[in-house]
């Protein structure tokens, strides 16, 4: 049950670029296509329908059927795969790395956001079909980002010496991780369900891609979520022209660098999320995933002995397109080339780097998708919410920095005002009169007045700080309760969704956790929500 909505502008964890985008500020208008509102999707449908061919749909459906050949899934998922062959079917996509047991909580939120967006669009545009897609980042090679998750503030970690694309990582060493998880999670019906989910996902599948597909399917198959692995020869065959463009003409680098310069010129506070390279492709083989770079003779693969001249790299590309792996700059283009996609749903960092790409998409004549900020939420137990109310706090107060929260609480608890603003205002008025007098005398007297003003204002600041410190000592127990509650809800000092794992809350709710969040979240309400888990 949602108990509070908080505008992102009031939360310090989101960048100015994202809040300006959500506020539809005119200065960022050129960096996106259509703003993600229900009525705007008709424009996006028309653009994508014109661009996306029946032949590409046929390749997509064939590849998905092959990927699902050994997967037992729901009739709704199978129907959605079949529907993708029809010209009136479109996708809503999110993507993520193959995080161990989903990693952070927002993994779940992203997929729920695509589910609900597809559902709302189906209700609004009854002549079309909309399929929720989870794109597995199987080619990613940053294992340290995905090899752990947190359970009750304890880190469950998978140590492995494997290298290369994480989707190919063998899962045969995860038995030890399961043993740790088994001991840490405790007893009870919900705990047993989580153990079975982990065991069936990771101990009964050969690699991390298969395990992740099983896990996401087990959690979301009833909603028709289709999981796609872009590391597919037939799908990459469709992307060959764009790979050639990157290898020989470096269009991504040129266009994205221009966009970054434009963003920085608008506001220095806008983050540069990703920087393009001259070549934005990796060479992917069993031995590893390494960058392709230009040389005076042609091309080489870093950290290997592999070299190509122009003719040989073209031959390699045409024979083995699966060996060419896009980086963070080109992966969005690859996604939009092979999917009849209307919108990409991601977190603040993802939306920020997508905003760097529109000029590049325009150059490639590929429709730029709508960009939707995923649902963000804090899940609060009933007991925790009762503590918030008992402490007479508003949920938004807990997003303050700890010292600012303490100061706010002291102002609330104190029997007299801690803020000396009124006294400072009186003092400034007195010195304003003195400054008028000083101007009629010589410069030395005027400087003396200025010095005295600064001295007395500093004195009031010191007294204010001493009074605040004294009140903090007096109400130390109350402040300790406030900060303890904040640390529970912001583990490690960050947003809960960027630290905690869904299993913490599944232990409380069981199978109803997902369905309740699906009911609670509205993908078109761009505000942070507080959800009480009863």
C-alpha cells in the first residue's frame, strides 16, 4: 500500500538532469523524442511501425523461439513471442546485468515498470499489442558488479576466476553460495520458497544466462514478460551495417561528443554518464571480451594477439557477427534495431546516458525510443511506518542527510527556537543605519563598521551552534532513535532499492510481494513512493 508520493526534486539522490527531464524543461527538449505520456505513444507507434520491417520481426521471433526451446514457461509468454510477428505488436523494454539472485531491489522494480506500462498501453490503444521485455546483458563482463547480493545486511558473494561475457559463466561453483544462502535465510514457508527458487535457477542450469532467464521467468511469467538474450548470431546479423559504420566511420563518437558538449554548455551540473570511444565494439570469444581498436595497419583486439586488416575484419564480421559485442554506447542502438520497441525504462543513470544518444540515433535513421524513469520506491514494514509516525516525521524528512535530519528533529523537540534568524535580521537592520552614518564620515570608520558587523554575526552563528549542540546532548536518545530508523531504511547510507535484495521482503510477503507491487506502481506517475509492506 502506497502511503506517500515524493517528487524527485525533493530527493537528493537524483541528478538535476533527471529532474529537469521529468519537469519537461525546455532546455533539454532537444535531447529526447516524445515525452512518455500515454497520449504521446501514438506518435511513437507510427514512427516505429514505418521503420520496422516484417523480415526483422521474423528473425526476432525465430531467435526467441530458439532461446525458449528448453524453457518451460506460461502460455502468455509464448503467445507474446508469437504476437511479435504481427505488425501491430510493439515492445516496452528494460535491461539489466545478470545480477546474482536479481542483485539490488530495483532489478524487480524495472521489470514491474515494463509490465505495467505494457498493460496500460494495451488498455489505452486497443488495436495494438504491447509486450514487456527484459533484455539480459549477457555480454557484460563486469563480474564484480553482479557477483553478490545482500540479505539482512549480510553480503552473499560468488567468487569465481572466470572471465569474459558473464552470460557464459558456468554455475557449477554456485553450490557453495547456495549453502551460505541456505544458512543465512532461516526457516519458514517463504524462506523455503526462496531456497527452491535459488536452487532451481542456479544449480539446475549450466550458465548464468540460462539461470537468469529461469529466475526472471519464474518470478514474472504470469505477466507475459519475454526475456531476450542479445548475444545471438541471427540477431547480430541484423546489426552488421551499424557495426561497419562504427568500425570505419566512428559516427557514434562524433555525434555523442557533440551532444555531451551541448549538455555541458547548458548546465555544468549535468552529469556525463558515458563517454564514447573511437570504436564502441568488443571482440567476444570464449577466451574473453576485449576492445577493438584502430591501428596504422587496421585493427587489433586489446590484450590479445588478434589483428585484422580492413578486408579480414569485414570477412570476420560477415561470418561471425556474434563475435562483435556492442558497448554501452552501441547497445541501445542494437536493441532498437532488432526490437519493435517504443520505450526504454531505466534508472536515473541509464536515462542520463540515453539522453546523450538522440543525435546519434537521428544520424543512423533509427527511431529514438521514449525514455521512462522506472518506478522508485522504499519498502517499509508496518512496524517501521508506525515508528515514523510516532517520531512525528514525514517520510520525506528521512531523505535528508543525517545531520540535517538531526537538526530538523531538534527544532521540533526544542521548547524554544534554535534558529537565530530573527536576531540576525535585527542586527543587520541596526548595522544598515550605521552604514548610512559611516558613508558620511571617512573610509576608516566605514571599514570599522563592516568589521564589527561581521564579528557580531559570527558571534551569533557561534552561539546558535553551541545552543544546537547543547540541545542535541539533551535529546540524544530521541535523535538516536531517529538515526537508527533512517539507517534501517537507507542501508549503507544509500537508497534501499540500490542496496537491498527482494528476498528481504519476500520473507515477509511471500508470493504476493510481486503482485502487490504490480498493483501499487503506476509507471506514468513520476514520483518516488513509500510502500508499506503489511
